[in-house]
C-alpha cells in the first residue's frame, strides 16, 4: 500500500506491506534510525515519535495508519541550522543520558508533555515519563533536564 505522510516537515511517499510498523518504515525505508527499537511490544518507550503532535509507540502503529499524518522523529527536533532543541541541550547539561539508547524516546515523550503542559511539575514529569525505561541514568538527570527545558521554553514564551 502507498503511504503518503509528512516526516520532519518533508513529504514522503512509500510503498509498504500493511503488516509493517511505523518504526520499521521510519528506520528501514526512510533511514531515520534515531527512532530506536527495544521491546517491540509497547513497554519500553524507545520507539516513541510524535504523530500529529501526540506521542505514540511507533512499534505498535502500522505505517499505513500514519497515512496523511505529520510525523516528528528525534531527527526533526533540531533547528534547520543544526542548533539543538532546548530539550536536547538540557539533556546534555543535566546528565540526562549515558548510553543514549532510551534518549530519542525520552526526548519525544518530553516534547509531547511540554507541548501540552507548560511548565509541568516535577511529579508530573515523572508520571509522564514513567512509560519510558532507562537502564543507565537513574532518571534524576532526565527529570532535571525536562524541568530545565520547561523553564527555558516557558520564559521564552512569556517574552514573546
Ligand atoms: Fe516500542 Fe519498546 S520498542 S515500546
Ligand atoms: Fe542508557 Fe537511558 S541512557 S538506557
């Protein structure tokens, strides 16, 4: 089946078997390997991307279900000049990653949260990210990073 969608602002058109997941098509057809795969059954959160602005598990969604949608992956977070998104910078500054395997999913889940709740409480950040598993960091640095980015984005929007 033909799937036509927008990925990180670019129109894409791919022929896919109906059984293929969005994660596989992003990685294998479009070369967007920033979206990781871990459990492949909706538990670990590493495959999280935004579809029409909301966080989804790309391992649980068929690519054909994304037809006509707008998808954002971790590759779409940085500015066109390559400048990191404030969330990405905050993960670096606050030790929000070690091996980096969970990081794309954490970033996308956090981005979804910051779009919906400006700025979330520390407890809210913990609850929202509880569906994303990290084996390395102990989570504190991740929560610190999201809190810092939320503050920065909130002060930017107040200045507008
Ligand atoms: Fe999708 Fe684990 S790979 S939730
Ligand atoms: Fe290694 Fe999270 S940084 S799994």
